[in-house]
């Protein structure tokens, strides 16, 4: 699924899982990436539109990361 840059930008920012900061950013104008402490950068692939928790204003407040060891829901750093 192709997602435009303006939609990707809504998801960028820092998230706070278990006291560590997870950074979500855009690479090459079209790829959403996630940087987890102590791990390599990962490319995020959109499987459905708006897979993230959002407020009524369309602001992303949390993100769910689905990994082999389970699903983690992390709040966005304010």
C-alpha cells in the first residue's frame, strides 16, 4: 500500500516504550522508518490505512509495533 508523505509525517516523532525512546522518521521522502535502541533501523510498511491510534484532530498519539515476540503499543512523547 502506497502512503503519501503528508500521511507519513503524521506518524513521525519519538515514542516511549519502557523508558527508552523509539524514533519514527521519514527516509528518502517516501519511507517511514523506526529506530529502536540497540537495533538497526527498520522500514515500516503500511498494511492498512490509518493503522495507528489517532485523536479526533488526526494527531498520532500512540503507535503499535507488531514484532515476532508480540504487539507493543507505545505512547508518543509530548
